[in-house]
C-alpha cells in the first residue's frame, strides 16, 4: 500500500500580495495577523478569529499550523514590524502629527 502525502494549500506567498509575507490563500490576511490576535494582545480563540476575519476554522488553524512550523521566522517578522511601528510613532510625535 502506497502512502499518499496530502498537503494543505491554505497558506501562500506571492510577492505581489503583502510583500510576499505568508497569507491565507484568496485573502490578504497575513499569518502573522492571525498569530498576533491569537497569542498576543486580544488572545482570541480560533473560533473568534474565524468570525472576526470572516474565515473558516480550517483557514485559521492552517495559519496557526504554519506559524508553529515556522515560528522563528514569523516571530522575527512580528518583532521587526513592532520596531518599525515604534520608530514611525516616534517620528510622527517629533513632527507633531501623532494623534493618540
């Protein structure tokens, strides 16, 4: 009996979509957005994320599975984005354009 390897094609990367960051296929929703809402900040359940983002539960779990398989890479990107946001916020504050 032959073993069939079944792949889940829910997570894609396209340089034309979100600068090539991994997203849920057919959407612009980044894996890191799902992770951020699940593990940090809001700490939403997969079911709540599916509702809030208008996704099915399989898509949410695919994003979380991708994260756990590529955790170092995604965590590094999350950290980089947080540092960039902090830098931009400081820059806006110095220009007197920060609205809080």
